């Protein structure tokens, strides 16, 4: 019993002691191992120093594995693991080498000894340092540093003991070349201390350490240590942070060149071993000599050593070379020549068999005897040296090119980790010092390895040190550390103000992006931030925009950016890739700031600092995604309309509109009869001035327009072309072209209407500028800015793109109504003040720069989200059934947008009741009834801005009086459900599955018809696309070849949200049959369409539907006007296809199919029109013959379609 009690006590003591102090126990084991390495000792032949690290590593993993973040660790170690993995595989493949066959067991043992061992040491120490207490980690580094200095002192003592003779090593080391890291590491330590330490006493101590270490290197006698030290001195000047680096670094470079010149001059008088000048002068002649003949330069060979007889077949050389360095050159060249025979083939594991391998290689390749080593030695294991005294060549020879690249990747990884730490703003001087020490030491090791070999005892210590450095630079705060250490000691609290760098191609030119950069710089500096603008070019000596004096401006090149562009393909490649990469390097090298905000494509951060956030403002509209955007952490869009386009490509997107730095208190005089347009006249006519002239030509012919003038303000390359067109149309008296002026305020105040005719815009800064002066605006609804700024029929007019006649009519309407101009202008000014002023936008930028979040975002759902549009108008009897069918879906990640079109029954109350129960429902309430097309467009405006607050979005929605405040998720797919219909419980699941299986823009589905309420649903016998027999992916031309069964009901279509956003598809408002042009256009612009005959939609034939019931005179008139609008739609598309197929994604061979399709639809529209005329009284329903005649004549004159329609011929 007593014995068992004693055992229990011992067990309890041990088991309670180990979990508490295992870190310290592992530290002791590691310290013992380092001491054995530092004194060149082992505990017998079977227990090496590395054994202490292996035991300690296993012990640490057993007790600390629960604290490991394995995913992060593997991500961080992926490059080392891949690099070692590649080398291990290549080492095993050396088994198949035929020159020096070995058993697989021997090869496997070599792989374990020369590769796996180093990986194990690296990973063990990495894990310990990454997760252990900081105190223990610093003790470990201190032990290593102390051992370094002990070895320096030991070398000096040995030098003194042997009467100042070199090539003696202290302690248990076998030879001077096994002493590598114990002299280079202390030199790196002292050099780093001289730079990083701020205390004068420590600096003096480090200077003394450099002197002592240099003395130890002279005592050692290895020249490669001195060369490495010379290189190491310059490393801190390159990688360390200090003031005036840009000025000091060139001076350091000059000093280095002068120092090299001094070394070259001074060594001429030294003995051959240190006569570097002699070696440099004759190196080229020696290296070009065949290896077997190099003995003619070796004086030692003629003093007793045996040289190959071929060395002197052409006589002795005119000069001699020191034997040791000549043998290294010869051995390296001999090895490299053998490597070139099969550069990708792995041959050996371990460099010390290379001499024997070369002996057998050249014995077998008698045709390559000139590449044999010039020293004749009987023992094949010593063909010259047992290995080239060049570790890089040795690795290249052993593992081939692939293995050598893998090793370089590992070295690059360590350098990168150290530099990222040095470049960070974490303000952890200890970590910075360790990173600098490692960086300098590794540079020294790499330099020295070119002149000598790295022995196993050197490599073991090196990988231990590198593992500790990488772990320390990426250390995690211990979750189980003491309370006093619980704070994250590696991060400093964020400062109240940030350093910001704004980049732009040329800030000296006039343009929207340049003006935005200046506005942002002035805003940031007013908020207390440190701001600098980097303009890569400078075309003009005088800057066009006023910059706050506190903003620093730096120009890289004082020339026009256009001079850097060329039509030559090679130069374009250089500018796009190499030149821009060099710009990125310059910015990376020069600036370490909190934020870099790029404003054009001149700059891409190919190289980045760890603690810098890189932001890109996209000033142009979306055309094609540029993958270089992925180098930026955040993309800032100017318009909510483009969120859906960028969401599939980038994770972090923010919308921050441009702003006016000051908002004028003045309003324009609306009695002035001047229409204004401002913009650059660039190639391609982006601002659309040429089509503005066509619009003005129509307006000038209208009643009351004779006194009005159009002022176009701008300059550019097409100015003469614009003036020529004005003259050709005889509009010189009413259109005046003016140059740019700095007094833009007087220009705006001289007009009463602003017009924008752009083909595309990134934002449309001139619209908010004109609005600030109370100018009503008219613009084409192009991508992407106008729709965010202009509220149609409230602050101005938005006109469908290229609808020139409609544009002219609305412009004329404004010109004729001063009260309307005043009303719109007042609303425009108020809108600019509330949404585009500095006061409105500044909080958004403060949030971007680390300020307080205004709202808490919803948790992101990784599943695709479906946006369901449900228009609501007087459907109280059916609405609940519709919503219940959606809410009951088996797939739950969706958003319902209910838009009430001013219902007069209880539909609104039903919507609010459902909204209160389900947070996935967004409710929008319109002021007055505008029709189904209008409410659907409102819902699309909301869904396409997925990820934005509805309160931010609703300002773009006309007539909205109620909306829910919540964070809308990013919408992936959009569908329409009429409020009197319903869907199957698995409908959304079917949709998601079909889109995942098929990479398409649209899915189209069959449907059920319900003929009476609550009756059992019956499948309609009319198939969509009746000529199609299978569910699969189709291209649009396949669907339009046979028009029978061509479906034009929006509820049968499900769209990818980015597709709708990209093509800006919207319903034509104010008409019946709005689905016809919408569905037709969507099919035609799609890349591909998936057609499914799986029905999940229940279409209810409601007697209260707008298009059913008695067709009274008012409805008939509306139907007639609707078909006229649809007719115009198809005629426009037919004309475009006649010119060129630029609108759609089809090849030219499809033009005939498209034109036939348009012609058929035009004929179909005429049939619908004449059906209306022939029912219940013909023309007596308020439709005159004269209204239709122009269209019929148009058809006859253009396409002779009336020959195919007898009813048209009778009509005429």
C-alpha cells in the first residue's frame, strides 16, 4: 500500500508539473542542444546535438498541440513544405542514376540525413517560437547570440595561443570551414545592433563586436568570411527603415564602389592567398581554360603535388594562381560542365560524394576528358576536392534545376518574411531587430556559400535559427500566457491619424480623376491625416486644381504621359508590364504608409507592405474585369449600380461617390436661355458631343427654340471635328464652342439647363457640379453615373441611351417651362447638398480609414442568394398564397422585394405584416400607381445594389415613401413572381442546381396553368420553344430560328444578377406587354440560355388581371400605344443589325437569323395593332388612321414588309 501510494504521488507530481512547465523544459533541452552545437560537441557517436531538439520538439507538440492553429501554420509553411517536398522527391529519384548506382536503402538514408533532418529542425523550432511565451523565446535567441560571441572570443584566444597563426579553431570543431555560422552570425548580430540600437552604449558595444569578429575571421584564415562580411555591411542600408533613405542609399552605393576599388588596389601587395587584385585581373583567362589544363596556373602542383600531364602540354602559364582558389574554380567548372549534360536530372543526395561521382562520370565519358579535374589523385573519392567548394553549384548538380529552384523559393520565403517584418509599422523593435539580424546573416551565408561548402553541423544550426526567426516574425500571442502578457505585444494601437498616399498618372492635366484626387487629398489633410500625392508624370508646369499647402506632391517624371505610349507592340508590352512593375517597386521602396489609394491603371501594387492597405478607386464604368484589381485590398466604386458586376471577382467592395469640396450658395437665373454641356473632347467622343449636335438640330426646329443657345465648354483632339459638324448643319449661331476656364462657376451660372450626352461615364462629376448651382439636368441613362445622381422627373430627366428623339423632346419641354426648370433645379441642389457634398461623403471615407462603422453588417451566407421581385397591386385575395409559397421554400437563402404600386385595397397591410415576420422581405411603397414595369425596375435597382444599405439606395428610387433599413446581401440570381401566382416548394432548389450545373446567363422554365382558384393545377399543353425537344443549354440563335412558342413572360426567366447589371436591362415603363421587349432583349444579349421543361411556376388566370377582362376604350388606346412602342423597339434593333452586329454577342453569320427574327416580330406587332383596330368599332376607339400611317409607310419604304401582310396593303 505504501509503495502504491508513493507511485501515485510521483505520478501526480509529474503529471501536474509537465503541463505547467513544459515550455521551460523544452527551452532547457533546446539550450543544451545549442550549447553542444556552439562548442562543436556531441554526446557520443549515437547521440548528436540535434537529438535534444527532436526530443524537445516531440514534447512540445504533445503538450501544446491544442493551441496550434493548424490551418494558419500550414498556410504559412506551405512554401517550405513544398520546397522540401520537391527536393525529397528528387533525392529519392536519384536512385535511378546509372553513373554511381546505390541501393534504395542507402538513398533513403541519405535523404533522411541530408534533407528531412533539416526540415524537422526547422518546423520544430518554428512551432515552439510561434506559440511559446515571448520571454522563453527571447531567452533562446539570447543563448544563440551569447554562443556566437563566445566563439568569437574563443577564436581570438586560439589565435593568440598559436603565436598568431591562422587556421586554428576553438573547442571541439574539426576544421576552420566547419565554423561558418559561428563567425557570420555574430558579425550579422553586431552589424544589426549598430543600426537598430538607439542607446549609444549599445552601439559602441556593437562596434566593438564588429572589430572583434573581424579579428576572429582573420584568425580563422578563411577568405570567404571576409568577403561575406564586406557584403553584409551594406545590407542594413537597403532593408532598414531610416530617414532620408532615398538620399543616403546612393551615397552608400558610391562608398561601396570606392571601397571595392580600395580593396582591389591595396591587395596587390599582399601574398597570393589574399591578392584579390591578381585574381580579378586573371579570372577571365583562367575560367576560359579547359579544366584539365588549369594546372598550368597552379604553382603548388610544381612543388610536389601531382597534376594531370595535360596541364602543361602547351607549357606553363605566364602567371600562377593560389592553389586553393584555383582548385575551387576548376572543381566548380568541372561539376557545372557535367551538370549541363542533363540539367534536370537528380544525381546525388549530399554534396560530399560529388568528387567520387565526377571520377566515375568522366571515366564513362571519355569524350569529355577536357572537363576533368586537373589534380591527379589515385583515390576516386578525391578527384580534386571531395566536392566543389561552391554550395550553389553543388545543389544544382545534386538535385537538378527543379530542385535548385525549390531551394531558391525557400530562401526567398525566409527573406520575404524578414523583410515584411522590417517593412511593417508594428513598432516592435525586438522583432525588427531579429528580422534584420536574420536577413543580414542569411545574405552572408549565401555569399559565403559561393566560395565554400556548408557542412551538416552548419546547416543544422542555420535551419534552427531560420525556423526561430520565421516563427518569431509570425508569432501568435499565447492564449495561456500570464495575465501581464495577455495583451498583444506585437501590435501597437492604431493611431488617430493615418499616413495616406494618393497615386495618379498625371495630376497636372484637367480631368475628373485628377480633380477627385485633389479633392480627396485636401479632405484627408483637413481631417488631420498625413497626405502625399504621387503623380507619375507631369505634362504641365502649372497645376489646374488648388492643392492644400499641407499636401506633399511628388512627380516621378517631368514629361507628358502620352510620351510613354507607343503603337509598337514591344514597347507597349514594356510599358504595360516592366515599366509599371518598376513604378510599383519605386513606390514600395520609397513609401511605407497606412493607406495607398490608386486612381488609375498607372500603378498596381505588385510589391506590398504588410501593414499597408491598398485601395483602388475605379473612376470608369465596368467593361471587362482587370485581374490586376486583385492586388488591391479594397475596390471603391463610384456607383451602386456596378456592385453586382464586381462582386463575382473581388471580396471587398465599397461604394463612395465623388463629392464637391464646396457647395455654392448661389442658384442660376432660370430666365437665361442657355443650355450648357462641359467635358473633354477626346478620341472616341466619350462625352457624346457629336450626337448632342444631332439632338440640338432637332430641338432648334421646334417651336420657341430660336432664342436658345447651346454652349459646349471643353478642349481636346476632336474639337475641330465638332466645329466642322456644327458648320455642316448650319448651327454656328446657336451652338457656341468655348475653351476650358478656371472660372467654371460663372459658366454654370450663365445657363439654366445642363445636358450630358455621354456614351458612358465613371461617375459624372459635372452633374453634381451643375446641380450645386441649381441646374436641372438631362442625360442618357448610360453606365454608370447618371442614374445615381439624377432622379428622373424630379431633378431632371434620364433618357434611354441613344433615344435621341425622346432626348430632344424632353430638352424642349424644359426649355419651354421656366417653372419646371426652377422646380427641378431646386430639387437638384438639395440632392447634391444631402448626398454629394463633402459633409455627406467624409464620414464614408473616415469609415474606410478605420473610423467607426455606421451599421453592423449582416453575417455573410456562403450560399448563392436569389432576389425575388414581387410587384403588388390590389391582390389582397392572392398575395398571402404567393408569399407563403416563397417563404416555404426548401432553399432558404433568398430576399423578397415587395413593391406596392399604390394599392387601394389591403395589400399594403399584408406586405407589412409579412415583413415584420421575415427579415428576408424588403418592402417598398410607391406614392402613386405607375404600372408593373415601374415597380419591377425599382426592385431591380435595389437588388443590383446588393451589399448596400437600402437607406443609401432609396435616394435613387423615385416616389418611394417607405423602405426597410437593413443590409441587403449580395444577390446572385434574380427572378420575378407575380403576386397572384405561386411556386412549388422546391422551386429555388431547382434553380440553384441548374445554375450550378450550367454556366449560363439565363434559365427559362415551363409552367403550370391554374384555371380557377384552389383548383388542382394542370400542366399546360403548350411547350415553351415548341421546336425544342430537350432540356439543355442553347445559344440565342438556336432559340430564335423557330419563333413558335417563343416565350416572353418575365416570370418564366431567372437571370444572373451581374448579367442584368452589365447590360442595364430594364422594363419599358408606361406600356402594356412590357415583358415582350424585356425578355426578347435579354435572350438576344445573353451568351447562352438553359431551357428546362421542369415546371415549378403556377400561373393563375386571374379575372382581375390588367390584361384580362373587358377591353374598354382606355385600355384599347393604351394597348395600341404599347404595341407602337414595342414596334419601335424592334425597328431600332433591326436597323442596328443592318449596320453591324455591335450590340449582341453573335458572329456575322448569325445576322440573317437575327434580321429575320426582327422582321417577324415587327410583323407580329402590326398584327396585334390591326387586331385592336378591327375589334369593337375599329377606328372609333380614339385611334386615328393618321397615327398608324407613318409606321406603315416606314415599313413599306424600308423593308417592304407590307408585301407579306395583305392587311397593310388594304390599309394603304
